[in-house]
C-alpha cells in the first residue's frame, strides 16, 4: 500500500511532533542546498524550533550578505509601493535592518567567545573554526610585519653607527699620522750642528791642525795693524 497523505495540522503527540520536525527539517535543508547548487541561486533558510533552537542554511555560509540583499530588495519594493509613508518607512526599515545586523553580530561574537555553541551544526562549527584560523593568520601576519619593520630600523641604525665609528677612527688615524710627521720634522730641525770640533768640516783636509786662535785672527787683520803689533 502506498503512503497515505498527511493531513496538514498540528501534531498533538509531542514525540511524533519532534520526530516529524527533525525529518522535515533535514529534508528542507537538503532541498535548499540542492536548489542552490542546481540552479545557482542564493538561498537563506532560517528555522526556529518550538524550544527556540536555531537551524539555518545559507549559500556559501553568507547569511549576513543574503539578509542585507533581502533588506535592500524589500526597501526598494517598499519605495515603489509606499510613496506617502516614505519617511516613516525609511526609519522603520533602517531600524529593523540595524537591529537584525546587531543581533547577528552579537550572536557571532558569542560564538567566537565560545558561548552558545550547542545550537550550531557541524558545518557552522567548521565555519567558525575557519574564521578563527583566518583571524589568527591575520594577526600573525601583522605582528610579523611589525617585527620585520622594527628589525630593519634597528639594522639601519647599526649601520649608521658603524659608519660613524669608521669615520671617527679614520679621522683619529689621520690626526695621529699628522702628529707623527710633525714630530719627525721637528726632531730633524733641532739636531745640533757639528761646529765645536778641532777641525773644520769643509775647506781643511782631515789631519791638518789649525794654528792657534790668535794667528787665525791675525790673518784677518790689516798689514799696518800687524806691524804695529809686532813692534
């Protein structure tokens, strides 16, 4: 016998209602995935159970982007249909949009802090893990970049310091060389002349004795003074 048609009304039995919910929910999520893949459509599905548990599906896990697109579309439709209540409609839509976005951000923040993870599916947990890994990579990249810039700055300062020390050493060596050359020239200019020996260095052969001083001086006097001295 074929399966009978289920009458669409609330199932009174709590257990049967929960079983039916689980089965239909899985089928609904499967159908949403199939239509998104087969028809290249953007699909967002949100289901709350009677206990308030959230079940959702979004194409490429972009629920926020799809909701924003839906809100923009709704806003555009409301602009066409309601011209008289434009101001109030804008504020109400903006408020609803911001409120929905804030709720999503609060939920994501709690999930990232490790809270309210029981209601997440396996795929949602995997997406959350991927977000955390991406954030950690971004932080490490920024930290490595900052450390590299700091190392480059320190290396530049070390090179400048080494260059300054080399220039100072070169200048000191030049000063030492200049002082050494000045000392040598000064010592050479202060060497004593050999004029106090018994013989003259020039004009007299070695071994030739000089006469007494008075005779040497006498040779320099005029002849009339010499004759006067001899008398």
